[in-house]
């Protein structure tokens, strides 16, 4: 079973984070690459620029954002490939998805975690 955590990139690094993957398109303000201690920056997995701007982290738009983002994940070959690569990593390592948004629930990292866990659940059916 995969183990995936979510963490705001502004929270301190912890060795228990293991594989740290930033899933935002834009680099977070005020964070140096050294301080981030990333395993990888999966900016290609982030929502498109247009979708990110439209959503603007407004909770009222979250469900529609979720649907549109999942559609992007399924139809964009680059996003799909990145998603699969990270899932394969999660089969052998703990993964911490990092995001910059202030809200821990209304963001793309939360959606990704749900989808990775669903994928893992389906693996055993």
C-alpha cells in the first residue's frame, strides 16, 4: 500500500518526509532550493496556467476545479506520464507531496493524493 503525505512547503523539513515532490507550477516565494530539499519538482503535474488562474484557490469553485483538473490529468499525456512515474515511486517509497497554497484541502496536491490512493486501491481488486 502506498504511503502519501501532504505538506505545505513552508513547513520545516523532516527526515520522515522521505521523497519530497513539489506539485506546483510556480516556485514558492521565499523558499530556496536548498531549504526545499526536493527529490523532484513535478511542475508538469500541476494544473494548467489557465485552470490555476481561474480557480484562484476559491473554495466555492473547488468541485468544478477538481473535475477540470482530473480531466487534465487524464487527457494531457505529459501530466499522465508524470502521474504514473510518481505512482511507481510511491510503490517503493514514502511520498510527501508539497504545495504552497494556504488551504490544506482546496488545492491540487489534495486531489493528487486522493487519485494516487484510488489507483492503489484498484491495484488490489
